[in-house]
C-alpha cells in the first residue's frame, strides 16, 4: 500500500479548451482533479521534466480542493458544445486518494447539472462507485469510459503498474458500464516492447476487448522521453528484465524529444495494431457513432478525417494528401472560429451552417483542395453518413 503526502491547492481556472476536439479522447474541454499519481506506473510519461510535476511523483499528490465550485462557474459560461474529458497522462482522476476526497463525485453531480457529454480516462475500478451518476449523464448527454489495459494476466501488471486496479477489476468495470448503456473503450497503451508488445499478449487483449463488448480498443506503444522518465524506466527494466535492455537501447537509442521509438519498431508494431483490429473486429479508433450529434458537425468532420489518417497509417497507406487536406480544413475552421469568438453576439452553430452551405454548393474543394475528401465531407454533413472505424468506409443510416 502506498503512503502519500497530500498537498491541498485552490485553483482559479479548471477547464482547458481545445479549438478542435481531440481524436485521442474526444476532449473539447479537459481537466484533472489531481496532479501526480499514486498508481506509480513505471513507464509514466507524467514524470518527464516537460510536465514540471514537483516532488516524488507517486507520493506527493496535489489535490485541487475547490475545483468543483470553479467547474460549476465555468460550465455555466461555455458557448461551444463538446465533451468534457477528465484525466490525463499526469494523473489518474480515480487514484486511491479519491476514495476520501470525493472530488470526482462532486464533479459528476455538476456535470450532470450542466448536461454535458463526458469522457473519463482511468486505470481504476473506483470509477464504479459513481456509475449511478455517470449512467444518468449517459442518458442525458452521453458518457464514455476509457480504461487503459495492456495485460492479459495480473502477474506482469503488478510489476509495472503496482498500485492501479487489477486486470480483472478493470474488465469487470468496463462490463458494468457497458451493461448500463454507456460507451466503453480500452486504451491498449502503452504496449511495452517484448514485455506486453508481443503478438500473443496483444491478440489476447483484442479478444478480451471483443468479449467485453467495448466500442473500441486504441493500441499504442511506449514513448520514453530522455531524462527522468527514461532513466527510471531503464532502472526497473534492468532489475526486472535484464535480458531486454540491449533491445530497448536499440529501440529508444535515438533519444527523440517526443520519446518515440525508432521507425523500424513503429512499422513492425503498426502492422500488429491493424491485425489486432481486423481479427477482433473491434475498431482501433473512437467510432463516429459515439460522438455523432454530441459535438459540432465541424468537429465531427475533423475527428473522422483524423481517425481515417490513423487507420491508413497503421495499414501503411500513404496519407500525405489526406494530411494536407486535414491541415487546410483545420486552418479554415480555426480562422472562422476566431471571428466568431471576437463577437459575443455570434454563435458557434453558425459554423455548422456555413459548412452545410459550402457542401450544398459543392465549394468545400476551394478550401481543402482535395476532391475525394470534399465528397466525403459532403456525405457526412448533408446525408449524415456514418464513418466505420473498422472498414474505414462511410455507411448510410437512417436517423
Ligand atoms: S495511472 Fe496514468 S497517470 Fe497514473 S501513474 Fe499510471 S500512467 Fe501515470
């Protein structure tokens, strides 16, 4: 059992806002009730200098005591619709301290009051305690539980994620949320080269995801930023898995600032990620039906194009033209949003109306300069077609 030092802090601001909804976790708005994390996963990116987390990462926990009341104030003023995502790579919202502090419970009540769609990202089955409110939110505005899991047995998990919930507890939490009608997804990341990033483990995870009927399973590899994060991980690797050290040195020897592995490893793994999704029939990106009608249409389009690029990248299909179209589209949306932002009288809904007008006039191509992508956008905006994350194609459904 870990013993922690609690450090209470008052915050002035809670919500971080993104111009375009994140394809990774649907965040338009995001926040974390804690900083640092007693789960103490050995690979945690939150230890990296980039995040300036002070003290001992898994012992000195900052508790944002007044967060619920500031959240209430800020939610009453938001002008743009979208998901609120709770959790980050620097802290788990349901780490054990939440059991006594109840900040998440209070936030859930406030989010319910404001009828916003919510995403929670965690490695803890404590989220089940609040299933009553999350279930209510799901019926009102939408709720997605994203649980990370990269292990098919608890022995390996215990060494690497010592204070997070067991594999069994996580799967059972996902099942309970699914049974109550919520959307669920597995963040199958970070797979650790040679340890959990093995064909056998990955395919068993895919099977586990299929059996628990999750809506998606998003795979990803380990990043090791040079500095504290990489040093701590290598220290543990040397004591638990000395036989793998030399291969890790090859994979992470380039010391990229982002912590990304060398290209040879990425290519090898991307192939397995695609196979995981194809064999299990579980989408490797957040499916369109989860955010359809819950975010603005201009955000839906951004999410579809971005997730399409991820699927193609995994499959080794060239995406340079698609990438260009995505950046032209994003620049256009952000410029239009700035103009709306400057005037209190204007509303973000105008942007969806403009998008509809452009599609009806077949003018999207003048902005993104890509006929195929313009055609796809038109199908989603005008005909409300749905993008399928497994086949990578659009489908028509009756509303
Ligand atoms: S649960 Fe997440 S934030 Fe907490 S230590 Fe593990 S990886 Fe880091």
